[in-house]
């Protein structure tokens, strides 16, 4: 059984790269039983999605800027 700290660490590393299936299972199991980590997981998900959207926008802005003639 994972501790909450271990679970949180797994959650944030999951966002960066693929996790071995055994760790995924452990995390899933912990999330099933631990309400506060579930909430934390939701928030990390939101942050991750927001981050992706922000990154996308920056890329698009850069692209538009470089296409623009000098102002
Ligand atoms: Zn927990």
C-alpha cells in the first residue's frame, strides 16, 4: 500500500512520462481508497490540461508573430 506522499509523487511523475504498469496499479488502488489523493489527482489533471493549453497558445502566438511583417 502506498502512502499519500508516494501516491502524489507517482501522480506528478505520471504527467511527465509513462509509468510502469505495476506502479499504475498501485496508484489506482490508492486513489480508490483515498479521497484526498483523488482530489489531488483531479487538480493535477486540471493543471496539466491548463498547462498544455497555455503551451499551445504560446506556440501559436509565436507562429503568428513570426509570420507578421514588421510593425
Ligand atoms: Zn492518499
